[in-house]
C-alpha cells in the first residue's frame, strides 16, 4: 500500500483547526476528525489555518498559515522576530495563560508520570511564583556571531532547531544594555575587519558574545568567545579600540576573551583572559554577596531565584540545629542561604570551578559553617554516609534536567533525613524521582511551581517531602489473628498485578517463580509447595539481581513489604 494512503491527511494539506490544548513545548494542539495536529505559535482557543509539514498515521506537525478567529488569550508579542527566533515559545500567549499552562504541566506530570493521586497532588499544590514584570529578567545572555548575506557580521539568536542566526540586537527578556553592547561589538568588527567564525570551515575569529550583569550592583561583564591561537599579547586586531569602545558603556566592569578553537557546539572555552578591568563582577542574592566569573553558574533570573531560594528555605523548616546537605549546589547560592539558619551546611558539585566560586563566596560572606566538595553527588554522598557516618536532617537537591542519579536517591533513602527539598527544572524527571522517594517512605507535602523563564515553556518547581506519618484519619485497631480463618485472604496484589507493575516500571518480564522466591526472601508466607521443585536436589533458576530489585519495588508499591 502506498505510504501516503496510510494517513487521514497528507503533507501540504491545509486544514482549519480549533486549538484545544497546549503541548509540553508550547505548541498548539487541535484535532480534525480525530486526527491530531501540533502547530507552533498557535494558542489555545485559536481557530487557525494550518499546513501539514510532516504527516504520521495518527498525528501531524503543521505550520501556522493564518488566524481565522483569535483566541482570547492571544496577544501581540513585543519582539519583531518572535516567530523566527527559537528562544521564547510562548510570546503569543498572555502571561496569565502561561502561568496556568506551566502550573498545569507540573501537576499533570506528577500525576501522570509519577503515579500520584490527583487529590493528593492538588492538596499539596501551591500557587505558582509569578513575576510582577516578566520582561528584562535575564542577567546573562549568549549571542552567536555570524556573517550575514551582505558579508557583514550579524548577531541574534538561532532559529528553532538550527544554527541559522536571526539577526537582531534587541531581546526583551535580556537587559537593556545588551543592545548597545552588541552594536558596539558589531561596529568594532566592521571597522577593523575582524571576521566572524564559520562553523563549517572552522575559520574566522569571533564566535559568541557572553554578557552578564549584576542586577544589584549594576556591574557588567563582556566576554568575547574567539577562535585564536595567539599566546599572550593582543588577542584581537586593534584590541585597544575594542576595549575603549566598550568602556564607554555605563557599568562596564570586566572585559575578557574566552579561547575556543574546537569544532564544537560548546560555547565557552576553558581558557579565559581578562583584557581590562576585574576578573569577576559582583551581585547580591538572598542578602549574600556573590563573585561571578565568565564560567560561573549563577541563576539567570535573580528576582525569581531569590523567591525560589526563600521558598526552599521555608520548606526546610530549619531551627539552627540541623545539618543540611545541598546536592548539585552550583556556586552555593542555596547552600549559603541555608547555612545561616542551620547548624552546618555542605554543598556538592561536580564542576571544580563552581566549588571554587562557592568557597570564595563563603569567605566573602564570612560564613564558616559551610563546606563544599567536588564530585558527583551519587559518589560523594554515599562515601560520606557509608564510610564516615555523616548524617543530614535536611537534604536539598537541585539536579540537572535528567534528574537525580539512582545511587543518589538510594543513599538519601538510607540516610532518612527528616525532610527532602527537591528543586527541579524538569517536572517529568521530578515526577519519576518523587515516585522513588515516596515509595521509599516519604510523603509529598508541598509543591510550588516557579516561573523562572517567562515567555518560554520552562518551569522550575520546588517540592517538600517528609517522612511518612500515620494518617490521623485512620483508626488504630488492635486484634489477634490467632483465631481467624485467613484462607480467604491474599497477600496483597496478585502475581499478575506484580508482573504488570514490574513490566511497566522497569521493562522487565518476571516469572511467578521469581516472584515467589523474592516474597519468601522478604518474609511473605507462600502457600505450601508453591512452585517448589519436585526433588530436593533439583536446581531452580535463581532470580537475577536486577529482577529481584524490580519485584521488591512492586511489593513496596502494593504495600506488601
């Protein structure tokens, strides 16, 4: 059969669609005769004309051709390149609707992917932390530099899923100074015939511009990422002219170059040279002073970062007596904020430069009850706990998008802190990790989404977990089983249910024999002669460790152990 005939609609078909939902990437979702279309830049409530670009059997990706009837939530974006630029996916949607979408995304992922009861999640959900002014919130921006069609250098942002630069020096989520800085750099490059880097040939000089601003201090840093083999001296043609031009911009504090000679998508090189001014800029967050280098990890939205940090500290419920561990700590913003309210705070981060920054920041703020360790959280935490017997009353985790490592989660469950505060940038992996922690004895107490990145699909979340407690609504009853006939009772879930759970969670198929072996090992009484060998000498296959672990998880899930 012709492939084209397998689908209800085909490439280049133009359809009228009512948008009824929003996808995880901010795309509008609508259906025609049960056939689903995903349409970028369409807003829930829109009636649109859409042209199919890629058709599958049950769904298609389509291009927005025009608005038939605009949604009440549709707005006109400030940015003139909103549709071409791949940076802000929700510029056509009102801010209020964005907040609703993001809170719903967190809620739905925890319910659907984490397997939590909707009523439980709704009881724990708190109002999303919204911005009073959702513009000009980024204190850091990285702009690629390329060559335009006229042969002149251009800058802007990459188009979605490409490295094609959409020329623009203005961005409404960045600082106002960015536009002046970018234009100054482009003018310098034109006047001095400094070529932009070419990703294909590996030739040219200027690759990216990194701009950082301390919102509290007003200090500005510019770091030019260049392809250069110069050793010492001037790294740029007519370097002094470059420095002089940038120094005219109010707040300019640090001018540097980052050497990156590799054919790579990684922006920054490891080698940094200060051309003028200080090596770092200063900023204030949560009442603490931070020194920020070109390579420092620092929250790009300091207004919301402070609110999120405050919420995490509130969730930690510190009295001044608790040892606290902050895993994936970056430059120690949360660690140091916690230290002032704890007996002791320890931060763990895999990036050595970040730990150096954290230690420097602790000294700068006169904090003496904070220690920092370089290494993977899943390696440092088990070592400190199992070999040195170190315990934490509160653990804070702020992992990358992939979530916490399994070993890290297992160690937390062994340590049994009173509270776990989980800060997440991805609610899907958050839901997965919450399921593991709650299956291990913790209870979901509070969930607070935070809008760290307005106009994008991204949402941060901070969650409070605490040790499970007896539900006050349950009645405690004492009775004896000695005189009861238990023949009609099952030991929890059926074998079929356990197999189903194991397959769903781990992708493994397990036999009834393996389940019986694990149940016996866990002290769950089995019916006599169930799956036993006919001969005492007969050898039975032993349940593999991986499957045993999965079965144990299922038994815990069903409350059998």
